[in-house]
């Protein structure tokens, strides 16, 4: 059902006035994790200043180590909703447990399914059973075919509001945290009718590569870019090495805005 052969025209996902998939390019920004109301609101203010309409933030964090910050959970979703309402932003946040999908409907405008859960088939089915857009991230070691099949799990349950997100895959290369598979973007655009985003933060794991990789994503035809922004990355509870501070974010948007395609 996700195949462009079945449906030649683009699927468009309308969120907070942004039409994702219709040829416009947009941004999703926000902190790696929601740490407090003040931290989230500070980032929201910067996003609004840049004309961005969708705020991200992790409440349920899938951390490699069980001893690392696991996120604020439901409290994090409540903070996101409050900030979203106050600043006129749509909210996207990762849900890790199929049982939490229903709960999330009250708080988020887009459900994120993370790389580590790309083949959590019960989670995919649960997200497919609701009427809420889903941003599905490519698995850490997933082929494009496996990625497309994961999206098929969602759409097969009746939900076609899916954004695919390339976020880097694991290779032998250690210069970056993951290897951004930039060619996945046009392949996914050709083979499916779904919008495709590129997450430059998790694919590179390097602050100095955010601008050039985001430029590449826009140039190659991605529908948008996701990036992490934090008021003070040095004290961030997760992904301290690659979140942008506000000055870096200003520069990031200054570099990218002239390249964005607007219908
Ligand atoms: C995230 O976007 O917060 C995240 C954990 O990313 P990924 O699932 O791509 O690792
Ligand atoms: Mn992160």
C-alpha cells in the first residue's frame, strides 16, 4: 500500500498549517529530551522565531544504557502539550510502548516511532490503528526494504499518514555516529508516495556536520529536516555532543532558509 505503483500521487500530511509531502520543505526542531517546562518553552520560543511549526521532544527516551536519563514519561508529554498550545506549535514525541499509543493521542500531533522500534510490530500495528500522523524512523541496521515494510505494517491497519525519516544506519565508519544514507531519500521518494524527512542530528552525531548534511537533504529532495536544539547543550541530559545552542540554531536556519523549497 505504500508503493507509488499503487498510488502515484504524493501523500500529504497536514499538521498545523504545514503540508508535508506536497513539495514544500519544512523543519522539525526541539530538544532531544524534555527536561523541564522552562527548557522546552525556551526552545519553542526560538522555533517560533524561525517560523517553524512543529516542535519535537523526547518524553520516553530509548537509551542505550539503563542508567542514563530515561525521560520524564507522561509528565514530559504534558509539558510538550502545554508548550505547544502556548506557542502555537504542533508536537511530535516518541512512543515506545504499544499500550501508550492511545494515551499519546491526547498530547501529540505526530507520533514518533524510533529507530530501535522500527520492527516492533505490535507498536507499528497500534500506530496504524489510530488516526494520527506517524513519523517512522529507519532502524539502526535496517535495509530500505525492511524500512518500507515497517511502514507497510502501519498503513495495513488503515493509517496512511506516515512520514519516513532517514536517520543514519550503522556501518563500519566511526567518524560519524551513524552513516547518513542520503541516497535513501530519492529511493524512498521513488518507491513510495510517503513524505521523507532527514534527521541530521542522530545520523551524524556531530554538531559541525548539521549544516552541510541538512543542505544535502534539501538538495536531494527531502520533504524536511529534523534537528535537535537545546538552550545549553553542555548540560543536556542526553545527546549533549550534537544538539545546537540558540546561536548555532540561528546560523543553521540562516544557512538553510535560502535553500528551502516553498510551493
Ligand atoms: C530521537 O529522535 O529522539 C531518537 C532517539 O532518534 P532515533 O530513534 O533515530 O535514534
Ligand atoms: Mn537525541
